[in-house]
């Protein structure tokens, strides 16, 4: 189709049929959140199933180190605390 006096053909303007991003996002957000929550729960369950408990001896050593660390914090606080 050409317009009289124009050398170039006129093409009709094509409009996109896509839904606007704000409307599209509002529709999909609850489903996406539910899917991500399900994936997270599934991964946590798999990780917990694979995780092996700490051997008793190693658990005792970790607790001993944590106790020593706490005692050092208390000693450092008492040393730097003003008298009174």
C-alpha cells in the first residue's frame, strides 16, 4: 500500500500481544514464591539426610574449644572493666 505522493510503502503498525510486565509479574509472583519454597524445603531435606553426625570425640573437642573461647572473652572483659 502506498500513499499518493510518497515514494515508500506504508506498513501497518504491529502491536505486541504481550502482557505488560507489571501485570504479568503480579500474576506469577505467588506461584514463583511457592515453587521456590518447595525447592528450598526439598534441598534442605536432602542435605539433612546426607549430613552425617559428628563423631563423639570430635564433638567433645568442638565443645572444649567453644568453652575456652567463652572463658577468654569473660577474662578479657574482666581485665578491661573499670573497678567498682
